[in-house]
């Protein structure tokens, strides 16, 4: 039983950065921009938030720094694709390379005499501070739902807020209209460029928080060369998996989190249920590491094979808008 | 208020070297319906797009209600009370009608300042300054009201559906506010568009070819709506090229031709004949050669062809025609009446619904485009943007030649660049293409040379039937004549040519016969040297239908047809009738 609870709990912990990345990407895609730079934006958010937290010794400001660094990257992407009309795919890939590079460049230079930078242990424990008092003492539900770090709850709140914004507000309606048919939105007087700028920047900021999560929770605030480790790419696929809905992304990121958690928890699981699940330990760990990526590929293949006229995929995604085109 | 709702003065708009609008003067009076009449490419839509903020004029003035304005964006246009219903609807498919309309809603303001001032002045007049606390309370409540108003305003409200029903009832529309756009028929979509501009409070309404996609009953309904709107004080511009509609609905009519302003007339004081003459202009003798080639058997025969367009509407409706070797058949018609679909069907790119396409007596229906090319049928279609079809703009002339010839020598996995280059050089020399070399990317060439490359490549595959649509689109006179010469040479060597054109003058001098299409129906096939331009104009607008007027002639069916098993009922007419004449 303990093994299952710890597996599920770990799934939530591991799914949260995916949720943040996915939510940010949904904001991008729903307003008509396919931003493939999630990995890079998360990396910049990670290193920015990390430095910010170390410098100010405050988790709130650390999160804010992560958000701002991510938002700046989003702004750069928006400037390149909206104002300069650069190709979105190419720009996104460039953002990935750029962001990961910036993260490594700064991280490598933080090394002092061969040792890797580590966040102040006090701060790390603050970030990882576990759970909501009282509620976390409830058996089963407590450790499962109420004993996570603050960023998990932040991620869930952001996802729900984004869902409300997209589906229940006027600004969200306008933003979705732009993603579906910018010419129609333009013709009724919606400022297409402004809305795209806002949504992409906001989405970048959310990805940035996701990056910070990768740095301080998943990697315990210890520098290594690959902080994001492909989570950004999983987030891009998760958007499709979640059918462009921030609430469905909650479920999707949990499932992917489960895959990621299996890597470390499969041993426990096999030990607790040697008869039923003993075989799982015999599979090499590399398989579990590859599992989320295999699932990503499967999701993409299924999605493109179905050819269904999904009501949720924004039809103008990835296409730059020129008013004078007819 | 000024007498005119809109005045356009000396508007000039150019796209590169193409002059779309040259010194246009259009005036729309308050509360009238003005028809804007002209053939395709006469610049009507461009002109109207300047009013809706999509384009800006190069020079000239726009006056709205007597005041000079600058319209930089659709938002500006909306603020001025101008609403445009575009020919291609600007609606978000996955939204319902209500959301499509409400997405453009302007945020309302809560007049907090005024309300606070009102409370103050009320308190002063009633002299109750003793109860300051009560006044403060009132003010606080007002501030709270304002806050809750703005918070409510952030969110979408279910009430918008009731509001829409109210509005549509007010204007006399029946529409289901929850219906998604992708579930709607064309006419419903149009209603949604009109409702949209009305909801935004537009006083000046522009409709771009609103009747092109509607059935007769729907057009009637639309016109009654327009008349009602006029009575309520709206000023309306309607773009059309159907004369009967102009006569029926408009108060005045402005005619444009090839980007030039021709004349503005009062509808009551004119007639359809005059309008046609003004629209197509006087016949110009172009002195294009028309070599006569001796009698040959029909090469391509088309019987009872029916094709649907991308939207699923009938694009070509039961058309018969044939092309002999050494004959050039022109296809005239207002653009969008099925020419594109016809060309695509012959080339095997589009499925046909019904009918037969026979090449030398063999049906080619259902064959792959590759097989059809092998049979010697070549198709070259020059779309409006000129580079969209047939050529790869970034590839060199040689590579574009390879696109068509690479299949030769099937067992060779490598591309045969040498022979392609020879071919390219040959085409360049024969057609006098101006280019630095055969390795220059096609997009760097001028429009005329690009088209020469396309036509040249098609000819090099030695076809026996050439289908060419708008081969001289956007070309200057010299390049056009070069293309005519190329086509004429092919004709003399016995090739049958289907020439889809825009310019009636050109077709009258170049083609042997002209088939006129109007909304997918064949209006008749006439000899180019025996028909007048006016007649063609009437046929194009659907006012003269020879195939109905003289059904015994069996236009479009050759008496020496290669199709043995023909399903024509009246066989005697073949025996009696000679080659049909106009």
C-alpha cells in the first residue's frame, strides 16, 4: 500500500512541471502560435528563478524571477513571430537551443572550484516544504493530496485559472477567436497582435515557473547539465493529449508524471508485491526512462492518424497572420 | 449631416506594378442602396477593402459623413459605423453565432465619476451634510458597484444569448443563437454576418457579392432585408455583377472597368443594355492573329459534365462541349462560375459527379493525372497570385522542367539534369525568356517570364490538348502577344486548345469559338467572328441563353463524335444540322 501511495504522490510531484509547461503552451497555441521553444523557455526560467531565489533568499521572489525570465523569452518569441513575421517552427526550435544554452552557460560559470552550485539548504527545504498542515495527517488522502510542495498547488491553481480565462471570459473568447481565424477576429476590431503578445508572454512566464520547478524540486536545487531533461518536449505533446484544455492537462500531466515516477518507484512496487508485480523490476530501468517519450510518440501518431475534425485544435495555429492576405 | 454617407475622391491603389484602382470617385448618399458593378478584376473589392481598413489607399481622400477620415484598421472602420460583409465570410467556424458576434463587443464603461458627482450634488442640494457617514457609505457602495460591474464584465454572460435573440428579432432575422457556424448553410452564415455588422451599430453597410452563393429564394429574402434596412436609414453598397439584381435593388449604380471609374447612373434612368455596354466597354481591335486550320476530328469531348466545388455546391452543371484538333475554344464567364473546377476535372485533379470526358473517343474519367498527361492532355492554370500552381518558385527553370520530365527513363534513380537543362535552354531560346541563366530561381523572373516558363514547359511535352487558364493574367502587352503566338503555333500543328480567359476582346480575336458559362451552366457556344461583345456580355450575366433559346442546335455535341455509344436522344438533328453556327 505504501508503495502505491508513494508512487501516486510522486506522480503528482513529477507531473506538476509538465502541467506548468503544458498550460503555458496551451495559452500559446490557443492564440494561434505554435511555440516549440518550451524546453528552452523552461531552462531560462529555471536558471533565472534559481538565481533569483538564491539572491533574494525568498521563494516568492524566486518564483517571480522564474516567471519574469520565462515571460521575457515568450516576449522575444512573440516579437520574432508577430512583429518580424519569422517562421514559428524555426523560431521555436531556436528558442529551445538558445534557452538551454543560456541555462548551461550560466550554470557552468556558477561552478566554484569544480564544485557545482547548490541552493542554500534552508531555501531548498522551504521550496520542498511539505503540505498543508492538519490536512496532510489524514491517512491515505493526506500523503496523496495534501503533502506536496507549494509549487504543485500553484501549478494546479494556474491551470484552473487559465481554463476559466479561456472559456469563461471575454478576453478568452477573443483570444480563442484569434487562434481559430485571425482574419475574422481582425475584422470585428480585435487587436490581433496585442492579444497574441499578451498570451504568448503570459504562457512563457508559466513555462518559466515550470522550469524553476525542475531546478529546485526535481533536481533538488543542485546544478547539473540537464535540468529540464526533455520535459519541455513532453509538454508540447501533452497539449495535444489534453486536447487544448487546461483542465484535461491536469489529468494528462498526472498520467505522464506516473510514467516518470515509475523509474524510481518501480523497485519499491516490486518489493511490496513480489507475486503480482515482481516482473516489473526485471525490466531494465532504461525502459521506464523511455516510457514517457514512447507515450508521447504514440499520442502524436494516434492524433495524426485519427484525422478527426477536433473542435479544439486551433485552426490557425502555426500560421502567421498578414492582414492584407486574402 | 452631410448629404453623402461616404465620398471616395481620386482613390489610387497599386499592388507593385498593377494598378488596382485608378482615380476612383464613388459617392454613397445617406439612406440609399448603391450598386457597384464591374467585371472581375475591375477593382471593386479592393476599393471596398479600403473602407473596411484592410488596405490603405496610395492617394486620394475618404470622407465619411462629410468628414475626412483615415482608416488604418478594421477597428477604425467599425468605429466610423462602417460594416462590411466579405465575400468569404469572416467567421470562426467552431464558435456559435452569438460568440462570433460578441467577440467583437466593445467594453462598456461604468461612469463612476459622474455617479459620485451626482451623489455629491444631491447631498448638497438636500443639505444633509450632517450625516457625513451616510454619504461616505453611499459613495463606497457606488465604488463597490463599479468594481462588481467591471468584474462581471470580465466574464462571459449567458444573457448574451437572450440579447442576440432580441436583436435578431428587432432586425427581423430568424437565427438560432446556439448554432455553430460549421453546421450552417451559406445563407445562414450570411445572415450571421449581416446581423454582426448590425449589432455593431453600422450605419454604412458594404456587401461584397452577397448573392453569388445564394439560391433564388434566399436572394429574395436578402433583398427584402436590405430594403428594410434602407428604410431604417442605413446606407448600403452592394457589389455585384448580376444586372437583374442591380435593376431590382439599387437606387444608383456605379460602374467600374479594369480599375477605372466609368460612370455613376440612376438605376431608374438606365437599362440593362446600357449597363452591359458600360461594363464591358467598346470592342477593341487587338490585331491578334487567328490562323485557320483545316477541319479535324474532335479530340476532347465532354458530355453532360457535372462537378462540385470545394464547398459541395454544383460548380459545373451538365455542360457539353468538344474541341477539335487545330481549334481554340475560349471559355468566357465571370470568374468563379466553374472555370477552375472544369480545368481541374479535365486534368484529373477533381472528381466529377456525372458525365463523360472522352479523349479521342476513350473515356478518361477516373484516370490518374499522370495517365492523363501521358495521353497528351496538358493543363496550365495561372491563379491570381500567379505562382501558386504549376511551378515551384524557389527552384530553377531547369528543376521546374524536371518536375514534368523526371519520369522519362523510369529505371534511372538519378535525375537527368543534363537533358532537362537542354530543354530549359531550348524553352528560354524559343520563347525569348529573359533570365540570367537556366539556373535562376523562377521567383526571381518577372511575371511574364514565369508564365512563359510554365506554358513553355507544357508545350515541350508535346501535348495534343492544351487546357490553359488565364495564361496572360497580369502580363504586359508584349508578353501577352508572345503567349498568343505560342498558342497559335500549337494550334497550327493540330493541337486542340481550351483557353479560359478574362478579357473578352482577346478571346474575340484569338479564339475560334467561345463557350460562355454562367453559374456553371453553358449559355451557348458561338463563333468568335460572328458574335458581338454585347451578346457575350449578356450571356455572361445570364440574360441571354442560346442553348435554351435554340435547343435544337445541340451546342457542344459534334456530329462526327468519336463517342459511339452516345446518349443523345435527338439523333436527327445531327443529320440535318451542319456544324452549328451562331
